[in-house]
């Protein structure tokens, strides 16, 4: 039996939000196994439509998850579920 390696994707704005205050050594270790996604126009527009909240970073997370058909790992499932519901999309959320 072979196991597939799955790399997590992290929007660059999520990295920026987590990095506030300077280097975060634990986050650095986790990010070694992740692909950091740059901002792009399609994601920005989708997030703008989805941002029924003041937190644009959360909207970008939802837009990225929809675009890549990816589940989301979060410590704040309530806000992300609200955004997804408001634009009529279903996403898989895993709360930490």
C-alpha cells in the first residue's frame, strides 16, 4: 500500500496574519510542509463577494477553499461557516 503525500495550501494573507509580531518558529516548522499561495485577482474578487464580515482574510480562506476544492482547518469555524453559507457554498471544516 502506498500513501499519497498531501501538501496543505496556505493563502499568503493567512501567513501574514499569523506572522504578526515577528518570526513565529512553530509556524515556520509547519509551513515547511505547505504551499504558500500568492494573491491573485480571481481570489480577490471572490473574497470581495464573500466578505459579508469585516475579516477579509477569512473570506480569502473560503474563496481559496472553493477554488481548490480543499477542506479548511481552522480555530474559528463559526465565522468561516457563516461566510460559506452566505454565498451558498459547502466546505469541509475541521476545527482545531
